[in-house]
C-alpha cells in the first residue's frame, strides 16, 4: 500500500516538461510486420476436409474451393448460389465489399442437397407461424418482405430460432462459427498434419494453389476481394516465386 504522503510527492523531481507546439511535429506509426500465413498443400487440405462431415464438410469445401472467410461462408444465402455458371456472390465481405468468386462444380450436388434441407426447414417454420430469417436493419427496411422469402434464407441456418437483436422479431440466424471451429479442430487431429490449421488457413491455401497453377495475380486479388494488390502479393512469397529460377548449390 502506498501512503498518502508518498502519492503527493513528485517521484521525478528532476523531470522538466518541454512546452512545444505539437501541430507541426512529424512522426510516423510503426508498421507491424506481416508474418507468413500457414498454408496447406492440396493433399493436406483434402485430408482435413475428408474428416469433416455433413454441413461442416460443405463449409470446409467452400472455404478452400472458393477462398471464403469463415463469416462469408456462414452468411451465404440461397440467393447467393448460382449453379448455372458456377459462381458465388459474396455480399458485404471485408470492408463491406461485394464480389463474385468461383464455385467448384464438384460441390453442386452437396449444395443442392443443402438447399433442399433449408427449404424443408423453412416450410416447417412457416407452418409453425415463423419463417423469418435475420436481416440487417438496413436491408430489412429496403426489402421489407425479404425476411420470409426462401431465397434469403441462410445456406447454413441455426438449429434454433432467436430474437433479432435490433428489430425484436423471432428469426432464424446462421450457425455460429465456433461450431465449425470445434469440428475443424477434431478433423485436424484425425490427420497426421502438425501445422496450426484454422478456418482462414483454407483461404490462404486457395490463393496459394491458384498462384502456383499460374493464375494471374490480379484475378486472385479479385476472387479474394483484396483492395490492395500488396495483400495478395504476400502469397507469392509463400510459394517462393522469388527463387523459382534459383538452384541450390547442392543441386548443381
């Protein structure tokens, strides 16, 4: 315990304040160095996904096959899926940017089955006097009837209904990301992979695989929704493109 007398004393009697106008001071913030992201090889990514089941298998496949962030995958609605041209609409991604990305053909059957399950659940909700999905307040004002439209239902709806936090109506939100993280953790443990794998690791792996296969970096930037090309260029360092024409002395 400090005494009252001690607290009233100046602990730095020799310290003098310099009075100076700080308006014209020049300074710069220290930039945090970006660490290299953890990436999986194609074989490793497929190993992990193979250990996921049901809707979690589909979520993992979308993360890796489309380069989605976990929140983007969970916020997908039926209307965002276009099986005819194999594209996926990402509404309000990071930075509130809309974009389109790839939708692997091999996921068509699983997505079709998932949509059918969502429609059945929605029909049941409507029969019980509910059937509304959660919408941001701005969208709810703009599209008044969208909340009860099948097309606006989440692709991965929660198993329980909830009260909308802003508009206080009973609705069905999407599943929480912690449920996927738990399944992913168990899936990784079931493989020999020792890397620290998170949901975002699939997105890193998506970008790396595209660049390794010769996809133009501008295209990768667009698919990922990066504003700055420098963010996408980080993956060129991951794949070691700087050293692609350099031989180690031991290989000569």
